[in-house]
C-alpha cells in the first residue's frame, strides 16, 4: 500500500516538474494525466478516508483500550522506578567496594 501511494506521488511530482516551460496544449494534456493519477490515488486511499459507523469501533472499545494503556503506563512507571533503584544500589555497592580497596 505504501509503495503504491509513494509511486502515485512520485509520478505526480514528476509530471509537475516537466510541465515547466511547456506549451499550454502540452500542459493541458499533462494536467489531464495528473487528474487521472490523482483519481487513482484517491481510490487507493478511499478506505482510509471514509468513516462509516460500522467501520468505527464502539466507544466502549476506545474506553477499554484507553484503560489498558493507562494500566500499562502505570506498570511501566513502576518498573522503571524499580530499575532506577536497583541501578542506584548497584552503583553504591560498586563505590563502596572501590573505597574499601583504596
């Protein structure tokens, strides 16, 4: 999908680049081709732009995902704090061991 969109955009950019300095008749022909390529690009992207009620998840689903995200973030913060504590303890032990060797 991404490659198809990228190809359409590259073609349109290429057409725009070659239009400079051309006669009005050639510009018209190129613009017609660009319009067709733009329609094709629009059709490619249409499933992502049309939001029908059936295509959208229910609000309960959004709430469930949001709650799950909150729980995961809380767990992440807790684990990160524990990691920092352990690293600090390890640094203290290394520093204490270095002092006794000196």
